[in-house]
C-alpha cells in the first residue's frame, strides 16, 4: 500500500506513536518503519531515547535490534520529546500504559486527561488510533471528549478515532505483528477503513468489529488466559496436598488427548497485563466477575502456598534461599509485577536470607546462578528461563520447581 498520497500537508511522518519507546509502541514503530513508513516515536523517557538512538533496544524484543538499526540508518524512524511532533503525522497511535489504582480499579480519567492534553496537537484530518488496553466504553468517552473540546472552541469537527488493540506476547512483537490478525474498530466506516489500510501493511488479516466489541476482545483474551493459569495452579495445589507430582498428572492428561492439550504447566502467573486487565473487567462488571476474582486469589496466593509448604519442613530463619528468575515470564527482562519479588518479600518476613538471580533483568543486588547453586539450602525457580534447564544442584539443596523444567534431585 502507498500512503504517500495520504500525507500531503502532514507529510513529515506517516505515523506518530505516543508512548513510542514502550513495550507496545517501539516494536510497532520499528515494524512500520521497516515497511517504508516514516515513523515518529514520541516519548519522554530520556534514557530509552538515548539507547534507541544508538540502535540499542531498551528491553528484550527478539528480532528488533537489526531492524531498528536498519530503519535508523535509512532515516525512517525518529525519536522526539516534542509533543508538537504528533501534529505532523497522518496517523497518531496511542500506546501508553493504562494504570489501575491501589484497589485494582481502572484509572479511566488518566486516559481522558491524556487526550485533553494532546487535543491541541490533534487534527480532524488525522486518524487517531488507541492501542492501549481500556475499560469498556472508554473509547466512547474519548470520542465524546474530542467532539466536546472542539465545540467549546467553536469548531465543528468529525474526529477519526479508532481502537485497534494489540494482542502480542511480550518479547515477540516483531514476529507476531506479521502473523496475527489485527482487530480494527472505529466510530465511522471511513475511520475503520483508514485504520485498516494502515494495519494491512503489517498484518496478514484485518478483523473489523464494533468499538465495544474490540474493547471486550482484548480484556476477555487476557482474562481468559489468567483464568486458565489459575486453573492449572489450583490443580497443582490439590495434587501437592495429596503428595502427587502434578507435572506427572498433567503429562498423563495431555499426552495424545487433544481436549486437554492446551493445559499449561503450573507456575507463578504475573506481569503488567493479565491481572490488571482481569481486574479492569471485574470493576466494569460491578465486581460480579467471580471467575476473575477467584483467579486472582489463586494466582496471587500461590507464593504463600509454596512458602507455607516450606515452613512445614524448615525453619526458614536458618535457611539461605535462592530465587532463580525475577522477570515475570521466561526469556525476557521485564520485572513488572513479577511474583518473584513477592516470594522474596515473604521469605524475608520469615527470617530467611534471600539471594536473587536472573539471566536477563538488569537490577541491583542480583547474584549469578552459580552463586545460588553454591550458597543456597533451598532453590525456587521463579521463572523458567531456558538457562535453568539441566542445572547440576548440590544433593543437599531442595528445589521448588512448579514449572517442571528441571529433573533435579530433591525436587518439590
């Protein structure tokens, strides 16, 4: 598709991404630029901007760095902390995080405030695309806000607002953007067509829906995954109480039996999206989303279950305990909302000396996995990085491996 004719008076950039240096915005911007579009990444994160400007990814994103250097050399990707930059793009994509408060209720006002702040830099000629996860009806509120702000200024404008949620596994955006279908919704057919034409450049298939349907697609997807993980985690707890190895039970369930084939292993389920989006859905449904609440209690309660079990056999105040893996999922460096930190906090509360290690995360006070193996009485696999497979553990060390990635002695 050729967008050159579409830019005309707004011809500095084809696409501007607000939150362009984050986990959602940066890979998307790189992929668009790799297709020949001129892309502006608007973000206030100075340290990330410096890294990206040097051709370095600020976080683990497989396959992104070679493309990043290519598009930087071609001049197709620019980084800006000047908000007026978004005025000079045909498409503006909003890819900022959607926060929740201390009660896990969505802070919808934050997104509305953002649009009110950006409104002076928007134009009705632009197609504005929300890519952030939002609570149902948030897009409708934003659409009304844009129209009301224009009316207050004595202007009558029909805003082109679309909602196109991302459904990417973190760390694999570059790959999945090219293979996953893209949900495209908007308040007018013209806007839906415009947003579709943009995403057709990178996506193999466009699925058109109504806006509220698209909002639910994103929330239901993450809530479903969170509930599935809670199911397998509770199966683990039940098995453990009976003295049975759940990984052996699960293996027997799934082998040659397709109806159970998608049951994941047990493990610490966390991260910046699954819990948050499940609770957004619960808040919207007046806290009647009982499955979501139950899933939260199970997944968030798993660290306590593991530690309570250890306390039955050990005086933790006399133990040195190591946690292998502090990221929230395997093979990435993102520690946001990782339950490994909750595990460490509870262990310290019970007097244990705690050592932490990770293969990817760059945070203070971590030790090497070799130090964990040498010094610890108990080793907990916090996340199943591939580097932890086949480790040789001293015979007097107990290993807690819910994931079943190891075949280590003294496994619990």
